[in-house]
């Protein structure tokens, strides 16, 4: 990569380039990217890029001319508070910051430093081919979205698509909109026809809409895949990437899609330079699921050479691993500790509770077990019928173990196992399948079709469902009451819809003054999220949910405990459930998890001892989870069949404990699982990111915070700005709650109108922490409230001086003088906005971007000179006194004269900042020559926003 600080060339024939100042229509404008020789894209010098407009040069009645930024005037007097507001308004209004990261002014979060590692890795690759395999809850979505936002703001890409399982589409749209100020379009089976309506024949959804979130199930078919590859954006993010590499027809289609994305396809994309140059970011918490073939297929998507790691040895293997290390990042939670960023994740406390079936409940359960065992033992020679009958017995066992309500539903649905029913459908509804099936598999599966044998069981189930005394339910309700008393807000996960409503009804009757909500797959994605948010408004709350919420909706903002009411037969689901609560952003220091199971339930016993405990042991030893290697559920089926047949033994010989380790089926599962864990352990050294250390990342992060303003800066500015305009913040700490009440009705009319457009009106509740307090909106530097306040004050202060109303509290003034503590000599502080042109050239493509920086330069007595944060900080201390009016006016007049003599020093300062910006880009973008040539040009003179004189205290 070549970088210089020479002058960049405007577009051919253009007189003005990004950052130039022009005068048109009676005011000054800044030229933006996207201008050409005929049309200028501009924004007001005192406005934001959202206020941009277009000027057609040939149509202007008064020709467009060069302009200069208006200098401060003696009439624009400012006190100390106004000077601070001006400084902070300038800093917080910047969206195209000049720091090492172009995007941080555009995002609504403060990412943790460790989350910048994938971004820094991506910036050193061309094309970006990256697999982010961080642990559940660390923040892979944030890490991938940061890459997308940065590449967009650098001009490296114009379009991107996120490919994800269908139940994650809405979550991705919400994250990109709420945290990254992007407006992607959801492309699903339900929305595609509407989006395609009225499109010209040559256009597609993906050329018309620059940013899309696409359902993998919708796009994977051959016809749609070909259309997507034809119009595919320059950047593609693939969530749950491991589901695109494993076997099976559905997964094979996904894999063919990804092969086409990277230019490795038999369907026409091979050799396509667009595909070879395409950026690909893949996300998964389980890169190695025990399937060696799938694992190396995933690696091959990064580069075909990496698939050879499966057979490479010696030096060849080491070289491939070294190459692979720059494309992979995988961190466990303990790996994050070295970043020393405080307590990022809560401490997880795990509890196990058991219940014992007695009386009618025990008799019913034993009757069901006996029925299921007889069906398994008496199956005929028809292989398909054997499988279907066995799955029917498993379905019934699971529903009965869940709740009487689920048992009734399953027993009543008796037509589902006839010949015409697809085997895959029945199997998927019985077993705990892949993550991308979660929203759709909480319906109770059919139990069987033998009417006579089931009639008595139906009668028993209906009687139990309508009466009190359920031992499992009692253990749960007692535990939930205790959790609420201790201050926790729990989520109770169960397997079936009927069970969820059964629990919701009984818990509501048991606990008082606590909001109880039930969310199941009966609700569409948006409705599920809305119900969770509504429940989160309650002071104390309990959520009952099926696994439709164990992926796709983050629950850490409102809940801090998880109860597994029904055991999953797939340990990954337990981690998914707990990961909804125990994840980045959880404010509680402790998260509770509870496992509930039957003490005299042999099915629960097998799952606990053979599957769940083994999963915990492997995770504890390895540090990351390893999925159960159970393709086709063959191991689970063998285990459950053994349990059922053992249940037919005479009462005296029947095993009554959970000592299942001697079962042949259990040993088979353990052997295959340990083998998968050993392979994952060997490969972990490939995935673990050790090249980028905290000391490589933290300086860049600190620079960005200093340049753009952090959480404390946002809170101080918002509080002072609202108070100045008549809408002071009211802290809610008096009521024992976090957050503030912001009365917007008292603000000036034009400010209210701008806020109303953003959906902000009346009195709103806000919080500057994330996650926010209940019922509060999270407010950060790019929130509309902050943006409108900052831009309003800049516009009123930097607008037409002659027409400015000095009595307007929004007019801050641009010159001031006060006596400051800690100042030993007269100091002159110039608050400036620097404009730079950042030009990149890749091949024949030249991109010129405007980058801006809010900073200061201070002269504190020859030869002392302060710059940047040190100069800005001089404005912070409260003044100890004001000089007499005549002294203040004389001092400011002298300062304005001195400024004219120091313009060359300001130009030199701007040049130094351009060189520093160039160094920032060289550092984070260091890579091959293919990344192109960069140049940075300081646009002088700098915009002098304010000029302030600090006088020493005279004893």
C-alpha cells in the first residue's frame, strides 16, 4: 500500500471537490462526496450531512462561487458555559471523523476494544475473507456490523447483504437500524414478491436496495441463488455459517450458494473477478461441530488452499496455519479478561432441582412408558413404520414429561404418523434439531394412531391437566417465587406451546405484583420481540417461552435468570437459552441458571447423565462447546430405545437410578463425542486469535473516543443543552431508578418540530447507560436527541451573524474571556474544525472522501503550544472570576487581531493533522499493494469556530 500527503485530484472537469467551501443561494456550503462537474452535493457549513441537498450549477440564478468560513466576530460574545457547549456541540455533530476509524461517528454504541479485533483484521485483508468464531454472547453481530459500517464509510463498498437463518432476519434488521444507522431491507419468502413488484426487468432486489438482510432458506434454491449471484453486493455477511457447510440437501444448497459467492462454482461464477474480489465475513459460535468434512469445507470458503489442512503435514501444515491465522478469530470469555475492560460478563450460578412423580402423576407416566415400550418391541418388519412408530413414542414421552397440557395435545393429534407424512417432518418435530429450526418446532408432535391404546391415556392426561398437584409445576413455581424475591427476572424455557400456556396460567396465579408473559412460535418474529419489550417495561417480570426465543431475540436487557423447565436433548440448545441472557450488555453481576428434571424419570436420567453432563465436562475442559456428533439422531434414538426396552424389565430388575454409563449406547456416544472434542481441541490453536494484543488495539480505541466523545461527554452536553433551551433533565434517582425524564414540550418550536420528525415528543425517558433502565431510551452520541441539539446550536451560532438574535439561548457566541484557575500566563485557545480530503485509488477507481475533525490549538506563552485534546481540555475548568467588561472587550479584540497573524500556524497545524491521519490509515490498513494508494490533503484555511482567552489569576 502506498500512502502520500500530496494534493488529490477532483473528478474530471469538476472545479470543487469534497470539502471545498462554496457560496450559493445566499449562504455557505461544504461540498460532499458524490459531486461532479455539473451537480454539487452539499450541506450547510453549520449543518449535518442529513441536511444535504443538490445544486445544479447551470440552473443557479447567481453563479456558485468560492467561499471562506466566517471568522469569529467581536459581537459574538460567549461565557464559559456557552464555550463548553460550543466545543461539545462541534465534537458531537461530526459524523465523518478523522480518526483511524471512519465509522465511529455513525454508530449508536461504544464497542468494547476487544470487539475491534475483527475490524482491524478485516482492514488488513483484500478481499476481506474472515471467520469470526467468538463464543456465544461475546458480540459477533456487533463485530460483523462494525466491519460493514467501516467499509461503507471508507467507500470500499457501496452495497452489502446479510445472509442468515429466517428467524434471525428481524434481529439483524433491528441491530443494523438501531445501532449502526443503516436501513436494510428484509428479504424473505413473505416479502420478496412485494419487493419485486414494479421492478424493471433488468433490476433485482439486490441492485435496487443497497443493504439487505436475506433469509438463507429463501435464497438457497438454484433459481434464486443464480439471481443473487448475478446481482450480489461487494460485501456478504453469513450468520450461523456452520449450517452452510454440513451435509443434507438443505445445507448442500446453502454451501453451493457460498461457493458461488467466493467464485468457486460450477454454475457460472467460477473465474468471475467480482466474486474473487467479494468481501465475505462468516459468523459461527461452533466452527467445528465434529464433522471433519464440513469443517474443512468451511475453511475452503476463506481460500481454497485451506481445505488442504485436512491432509497437510509438517512445514506445509504450519505454513497453512500461519496463513489461516489472519483470517480467523475465536475467543472464549476467559480470553477477554486480558483486555482489562472491567466486568464485561456476569458470573453464572448454576442450580439443579429435581421433582418426583407420585400418585396419579406417577401412574400416568408409567402407563405412557409401558405403552411406548410395547410399541417399540412389537414393531413389524416394515422399516419405515418402525421408525415412525418409534418417533411417535418419543414424541409422546417428551410431551408427557413436559406437562399434562402438552400430553393432551399430543394424544389428541393422532393422524400425524400415517404413511403420507414426510419422515423428515416427523423427525424434526420430535428431536431438538438445528438452530435455524427453533421458531417452528415448539408444536406438539403427534403421538401415534392406535386409537384403542391411547383412549385411556387421553382420559388420564385430561384429568391431570385440569387439576392441581403437578409435582414438576410446584417445584418450578416455588423456585420462581424465590428468584423474584431475590431480585431476579427469570425466563422459563419449555419445549412446547401447550406447556408454555400451562405454565403462564399457573405462575400468574401463584405470583402477585409480577408481570408474567408467554411467548411461543404462534407469534410472528416482530410480535415476539414486541411482547418481550412490553414485558420489559414492568418493574418485576417473568417470561415463559419456548425455544423460539433461544435464538433471534436478545433478552439481556430485561432478564437475568434462566430456568430449563424441559430438558433439551441437544446440549447446544441449553447454551443458546442461557446465551440469550448471559451475554455482552448484561448489567447484572450474577446470572442464575436452573436445570429442572425428574428424579424418577428414566428419560431425563439418560439425557442428564449421557448428554448434558458430558457436554458440561467437555466445555469446561476445552473452553468452548462441542456439539453432540449425532447426525440423523442415530445416537439419541439408540439411547432412548435402550431406555424404553429396559423399562420393560421386571420391577425388581429395573434400573431405578441414573447410572446409565454402563449402557452400550452411552459408551458409543461418549466415544464419538470425545473424538470430536479432541479434534476441536487440536483445531482451536488455528482459530484462537493471538496476533492482535490489547496494546495493538487500545491506542486506536482511545484515539477514537477522544476524537468523537464518549458516554460522559454525551450526558454532560445533553443535560446542559436541554437546560439552556428550557427543557432541563429530571433525574429519576429520587424514585430509586436509573435514567432521566426529558421534557421536550418546553423547547423552542423549531427544535420540537425536528425532534417530532424523529419520533421524539412530549416527556421522554432516557438513559445514557446501555442497556438502559426500564422504559428508558438509550441515548448516545448519534441519537437524534443529541444530533438535533448539537446541530441546532451550531446552526444558530455559525449562521448569519447580522440576523442572529443575541437573546436566543441557542446562540452560543464564538469569542470569550475569563479568569481560569491553573493558568500561569495568558492563553489563547482556538476551537477549530479541520477538513481533509482522503483519496484512495484502487486500479482505475479513485474515491475522494471528506473527513472532519473537531480539535483545538492553544498558545499559552512562547514557545509553549498545545494541540488536540490538551488544548480542548483548557476550556473545561470552571472560571474563578470574570474580568471587567472593558478588559474583556480589549482582550478579545487583541486576540482576534493575533489570530490573523497566526493563520500560517493554523495551516501548519492542519498539515500535521493530515500527516497524523495518514499515519492512522497506514497503521490500520497496512497490507498488500493491492489495497491501493492513499493520499490525504488538508483543506486550508481551517474553520475557526471559536476563540477564547484564558487569563491567569492574580493574587
